[in-house]
C-alpha cells in the first residue's frame, strides 16, 4: 500500500512540472511571436530600400532658431521682444542675403543660384525679384518696409525653387550631356521678364551638376551596399527563427534552453554580417575591383544558413577568414621579396 504523503507529493510534483512546461512553452511562443513581428516590420521597411535610405540619411541636425534668426533678412523688422516694428523702412535685402538664409545648413553641395542666374542674365534681379508691380520698366525697390521685403523674399524663393527643380531634373537624367544642357529661362523669369527661352547652362551650374551627379552616384552605391547588408541581416534572423519554430512545433521539441530562443536570432544576424565582412575581405585581397561588384546571391544563401546551421556557417567563416589572411600574407611576402631583389643603382 502506497504512502498517502508520497502520492500527494508525486501529484504536486507532476502538476508543478506540467505548469512549468506550460508557462515555458507559452514564454517560448511569446518570444517567437515578438521575433516574427520585429522581423516582419524590418522586412517591410526594407522593401524598396526605405530602411536603408533612412539609415543612410540619418537624422537631420536641427537648426538653432536663434542662430537662424540672425540670418533671416526680415529679422530687422522685429524688436528684441519679437514684436514687429511698424512703419520701419530699411534697405531691401540683397539676393546674397536671401541665398544665405535659404541655403543655410541645408546640404553639402549648395546650389549657387545667384551666381548662375547672373551668368544667364546680368539684370535678372530687377526683372524677377525687385520690380514694382504696375510700375514702369526699371522701377525697382531699393528701400523696403516689411511687406516689400517679404514680397521680395517670396519672389526669390520661388525663383530659386524653380531653378533648383530644373537643375535637379537634369542631374537625375544620366543620358543628358551636361556640356550641351540647356534651361528654359522663360519658365524661370516669366514671359514678360525675358525674351530668351532655351539658353546654355552657365559654367557655375555645369560644375554644380557634375558634383551633384557624383554625389548621387556615391549615394546610390552606398545605398546598394547598405541594402545588401540589411538583407543579409534579415535572412540571418529569418533562418534562426525557422530553426526555433521547428524546435517549438516538433513533438520532441522544446528541448532548447530559453536563452537560445532569445539569442539565436542575434547569432544569426551576427554570423550573416561576418559572412559579408569576410567576403569583402577576401574580395579585396584577390581582386582590385570595387566591392560593389560582389555577387550577393551566394551571400544570401550563407546568411540564411547562418541562422539555420550556425555551427557549420561558423566553420565556413573561419575557413574563409584563414584563407583570406593566408592570401594576404603570401601576397605581401611576394611583394617584399620583389622589392628587396631590385638592384641598387650605383652611387
């Protein structure tokens, strides 16, 4: 006859184990759901390179308002408390002041609008910015109250925006030859402001276009490289999640420790990144071609395997890293021997 106390103890122990297994299974399932949700969100943002663009552009630096106000050509119409000074008349803001406020802290390749427009039409300021509405030709603002200064500011802003839009359209069209590119002056200055329509771009604008295309090309290359990096990371985590779901759903599963459910996707991501780095290192050792010419398809397979078969991928990474280091060492050794074997010229 069994001991009642022992039976109660066994009953409590068995149920405690069942409760522990239930909550352990529930926790594992919750961790998997969180990983799947995070991976899905990252994958969605990665479509169309949106996430890569966000990471590449970074967070724009905020402009200090007080510092910006010192550049504002209208700041002189306000007193220290920020109230507008009525009936104040001062010299109108120059086009250089207007260009300064509109290009302040905006980009690494600022567009020289004032210089370019001066090369297109030396009298553009009077025709497009400072003219008085309804007045005779040549009658322009020289002194301004607040309303006049604001009108001039808005005219210049609209002109600058139209000119920048035209030039950026040319920069984005790779089949357009910068040397022979033209711009529609009538569209900028208005039909009554200039009799000329299509004119050759000034040298200042052409130089800006060359720099802008180089910047765009560099950004596209960096974006392609970063997109490959992001896809590899996602595939590494995806492979790890497949591995964990298989363990969670099989009858003999749930044998992996809880920490594996937490850290296995991180391991897959890190191994996928290691695959990327080692491949770049090996490419730079055996070839002088750009790293942008690396085929990403084999890396995608290894990145997925980094999560599914972490141990085997780790061995592959070790082997590739050793091979790249040996190749680099051998290459430097041959280079040093060839340099030392060169005959010394007689003194």
